[in-house]
C-alpha cells in the first residue's frame, strides 16, 4: 500500500498547511485541536486514490479530500457530545476539554468549513459534488439518529442494524471515493461502482469491528475484549444471538463479574452461530465490495492498492 | 409593501410544500416543528425581492430563499441550546421540547438541508452562491462566539460590539439579498451594493432593537421594557453609558426592585448621552444602507419596496 501511504502523507501535509490561527480563537482552536489529534486519514486518502484510479490530477482532489476529513471530524465532535464520551483517541473530547457550547459551535463551523473545501472543485463538477456530499452528510445524521434510537429499543432487526451502519459510517467512505472519481471525470457508472465499493467495504469493516471487539487479540486490537458486551450493545453478534438463543438475555445488565459476563456472552455468540453468521455476513459484504471495485475499472496499479487497502481494513490487527 | 407581502406568502407556500414527514422521525419532526413556529420570513422574502429588483425570475430564487430560512432556523436551534433558552416565539425550544441530542442533531441536519436548497441554482452561478453562503455561515458562527465571549468580559469596545452584531445577525440579511441578485445575474458591483444594504440595515435594526428593549412602547413593542437592562447586557447603550458615566456600574447586578433598576439605568442612558449616541449610530447605518440600495439600482418599484421595508424594520412597533 505504498501509494495509499503517500496519499496519507499528502493529506497530513495539506492539513499542516491550513491556518486555524484565526479569530475568535475560542471557535477555531478546538477545530485545530481535533484535526491534529491524529486519526489515520484513510477517508481523504481514498479520495486521492479514487482520483488517481481514473487518471485524474491528484492535486485537484486535495480540497474535496480535506472536506471529507473535516466533515468526519465535525461528526466526531458532535457525536462525542451526544454519546457523552470523555475521550477521543486517548485525549479529552472537545466538549470535555472546553465545554458544551464550544463543542456545538466549533462543530458547526467545521461543517461549514467542510463545505468550503468541497466547493473548491472545478465549476463543471460542482453540482454533482454538492449532491453526493450533502446527501452523505444528511445520511450520516440519519445514521447517528438510528444508532441513538436503537439504544432505547428492546430489539433491533438485523436489516435495520445494517442500514444504520451503512448510514452512520459507510456512506462517507463511498462519498470519499466518489468525490475523487468525479474530480477525475470518471464515467457516472464508474463513480457509482466505486461509491458502492466504499459502502460495502465500510459495512464489512464495521461488522469486523464488532467481531474484533469481542474476539480480537487484545494485544493486536489495542483494547480489552468485550467493551460492546459489557454495554449490552446491539451489534450484529448480539442481534443474531438474541434471535437464536434468547436465553442470552439472562446474561445482560450489570454484571457482578464483568470478565465472567464477557466470557459467557462470547460462548453464546459461538454456540448460537452468531459469530459464524457475523463472519459470513462480513465476508459477503467484502466480496461484493471487491466485485464493485473490479467493475469500476481504472488504473490496475491503483485498483491493486485499493484491494490491499480493503484487506487491511478487514484483517487489521489494530 | 405589497410586493414584500407577496414574497412572504410565496415563501409560506413553498415551506408548506416541503415534506418533512421522513424517517427517522426523531430527526425530522423537530425540523418541521421549528420551521412552522412562525417567524416573519423576512430574510427569504429579501432574496425574492433582490431577484426581482434585477428583473430575475423569482421562482428561481425560491430555493436559495429556502436555504436562507432553513439556515436561520438552524442557527436558532443551536443558539437556543447555547443560550439555555426555554422558549422561542412563545413555544418550547427544540432542546426543551425534546432533548439536547435532538437539538444538536436536528440542527446539523438543517444546516445540511440549507446547503441542499442553496445548491439548487443554475450551475453557472453555483460557485459564487456557495462562496457567499459559506462565508456568511462561518461569520454567523463567529458572531455567536463573540456574543458568548462578551458575556464574560468586564467591558466591550463599541467597535467590537458593532462587529459582533454585523457577524451574528447582519451578514445573513446581506447574504439573502446577494443570493437573489446572483440568481438575477446582476452585475457583481450591484450584488455587492445590495449585500451592503442588507448588512447596514441589519446593524441599524439591531441597534434599534437595543433601544426599543429599553425605551420602546411596551404595548406596541410586545414585551416589557428593560429585559436587556435586567441582564446587564452589553448593548450599544450600555457600552456607551459605561464609558461616559462609569457610575452606572453601581446599578448593575441583581436588583432588589427590578423596576427601579430599569428606571435608574434608563435615566443614566438618557443623561449620559448613550441614548442619543445609539439613535445617531442607528441613523447613520440606516442612511448608509439607503445609499447602498440606491447605488445598487435596479427596478424602481422594487427599490421603493425595499426602502419601505427598511423603514418598517426600523420604525416597527412590534
């Protein structure tokens, strides 16, 4: 993934060149803070990759790539408020480091900044760029709303869960790719196929994330197993287990011995077939993603990079 | 202002045709709620007026006009959270009727919807439309930040106050007008003059609002005098009085007899020259606004309507 690494570096350089040292500092300092907390910059790298896949000028994809990264960080700032999260990437979230109002208003400013970046494309493609960007932004809001709704529901249907993760996390990958394809003047069908590659790989990634949270190697995955289990989170594993082995409900709720709860729930995930089902569903989405990628065509070298990237997302140990 | 009234009606009809009956309902119901709480629809009416001023097709200005109205309501929803306001137009604010998360996320969705509306213009003008809309949106965020900052400052310079109200409330009037001018393919200088008309009339309006809050006829103004005074709000009156009659500080803070405090502070506003200064400043901005309007040119009938509208904004008794 040498190319992808180059794209990431290009994004880092571009981010470093942005001037957030603006007034009022109370508004822009938090923007600079969250954007420099790190993150893998994979979404904007996808925009550059998609542009080069169709032999477009990578430098023209830089601003829409920035839009994707700034939009992503906007959604993190507001989601962290809604989820009452104190930490993000090991550091205080914006509303914890400053306060609620700062989190809301700096987030708003970032959403506007994202639109400023995305509008810096050739006028000829601006209408299509705006269409996919706004539709995606709205869908991400819808996904966050469904995610919050699901917390208060006794049960969630599998298809509703898959639709939620499509909206909340996957369409932005699709959008990142499509923006690059638009900059490169790819044919509409190719741009749409690449969009579907992103959406499917995003869903596969999220399911894999659910699986790793329970079954990943804690050392490689970088966090303790079972965070989702201890929160009774309605992941694909839990949704399937609740259907096939309703007795799992007895294990839910606050546990006297958290480690014991995690082990017991994992056992049900295995015995009920939930783990197998999640792995199979993940693999199905992954396979479809690769099919879309191949259908999209383009430069074989970059296509190979994107395949390696898809594999990395799924197999990743961290 | 027969034409302006027609424009307002056109906006109401267009608003009524929008379908907010979408899923997830938790996200879109609050959008529909705030948009139907009323409001005078003056900002979107300005977009239509500006379009017709330059003989543009009013129906093509409807979507950017909607963008202005939806953006304005987005800012109300988020500002009401930041200001911890329980009521808006006599009804519960979104975060009070629902909750904080609903206020944040529905607000975000409205900002995106505003961009969807504003992007529905002819591709040829989309880049300029995006430029003025995003710049305005960012400035409105900056204005809200300055307003919050000022609450925690012992004193505020007059020019900083004027810049704050320019950003927080006036640039959106300028933007509303400029969008209409862009739709009508007005010359850039005309569009900019009309923008300045909006900004100056907005500042005059805000100063007049400060004056009416203290000295307006309660029956005509529709609310009790002295709300700003009881909150020790740093209006133009207070800023000037603090400079010219520093002894006013003794009157600040919680009052045993609120009515007595209001009367005492008003007396200082009058005797220190603060009231005279505010009236003069307001008039100066008003006069400059009219000069910009005349410089912009265009259809004399609509120019007359906009002049009547400017007078209405300043003289309004409600």
